[in-house]
C-alpha cells in the first residue's frame, strides 16, 4: 500500500512514548491507518509528531511487541495485516506502559483460564507442563523465560475456547512485558509455584488451581511493582 501521510498535529514535548503509541493506535481505530499501510520514515514521524528519536523508537518497539506493526529490514515499518482480527492487542497497546494495569489484566485472564484448564486440560498437555518445569530446573544460567512463557501458554490454550483466543494472544504479550521487568530470577521459587499449579491441575481441582495461580501471580506483581522505576 501507499505510504500513509500523518496529521501535522505535533504531540506535546513533555509527553512520553505512550502518547505516540496512542496517537498511532487512534489513527488505526478511526480509519486513517489500515492493515498493510506503511508508516512514514522515522525522520518524518519525528518531525510530524515533534518527538525525539528515542521516544519514537520506544513507541514503535511497544507496537511491534504487540504485533500492531512489523518492521522489515531496510523495508520500513508496516501496520500488521492481521491486526484487525485482534482487537485485544489494540486495547493492550493503549495501556502497555501502565504496568499495574497490565499486571492486573494478566491476573484477570489467567485466574479465569486456569479454572477452566482444570476441567479441560489433557494428559498430553499436563505432560508438556511438567516438561517446562524440568526445563527450568535444568537451566543453569537463569535464562528460563521461554519455559515460563510456555507453561502459561499451555494452560491458556488448554481452555480450547475460540472466543478467548484473541485474549490469549494479548495475555502472552502481557506476559512478555511483565517478564521483561522482573529485576532478578529466582528459579527455585518459580519451580515451586509452577509445581503447585501443575499438581492442582493434575488433580482436576479448579479451586486449588485458582489459589495456586493467585499466589504465583501475586508474588510476580509484588516483585515487579517493588521496582523504583515502575
């Protein structure tokens, strides 16, 4: 598609990247931008929005994480072709830098999903869950984020509900956002929480599954929000 021309309404200098992000999202929602559109160059965006390069890049990075935009090497930045089918991503994008809200949204989704998982999770999925726990145990450099994400992904997907598929995508993006803010890793504690959740799911106990997931996510919330820069 042709290059999109942005409105010449500069964003105030004292705002942060969130407002750049919201500006781009609002253009998408009101039809000024469409899936497949190519964004102007960084220099053009900086001039049109009256922001610095670091502010712009932070906003674009958040949009890319949320799969609202995609960057092509030496080809520019485009609105994702499939963004129209994932409204929850756009909703998440509008609050991506509101860390307490992101954590609460993640808790809301996961606490509901884990109770359904207790009823619907398969033996194969339980085995996959156990495998992620073993992978965390075997990881020697504390770089186990991918196994942590897989653990939560399996639980979400086990709900096997097409209505919540878009929510699951947003859940995993929220997981990535919160995971990137964890100041230090504690594998033994993670293993303990995951094992307790796994055992509750294995016993097909939705109430206990809820309780164990709540303990886990509450701990993560406290850990992240204890950072001075959040």
